[in-house]
């Protein structure tokens, strides 16, 4: 893993894009923001959420349920089942 600044990234963009194929490249932007360069082929080829249509459909149904107000808010983690079943 390597961590670099945004200035270093701008100076050597091609170098770090190539490096991201082999190791993690983190970019520090300011004091609080950190980003990671991840080649698209690593995301789409290995991540079931990007390659499985059934998972994507389930996520979309969940979003629609939330928009329609079909959800339960759990306020007390110790009483999850009481909240769900009430």
C-alpha cells in the first residue's frame, strides 16, 4: 500500500494508475479526506454486487420500499425483534 498527496498524484498520474493494478494507492486530500484508486476491472469482475443482476434488482427494490415508506426504524438494538414484530 502507498499513500500519496493530491499534488503527487497530479505530477505522476500514469505511474499511480499503473501501480493501482498491483497494490492499493491511497490519496490524501486535505486533512480529512482519503480516496483509493481502484481499477474498474477489479470492481466489476470480482464484486458480486456489480456482476449479479439479482443483487442489483434486490437493491433497487429496497430503495423503492424506502421511498414508499415501507421500512421499520429500529431505535433500540436490544429490542430488535419487538420492534419488527409490533
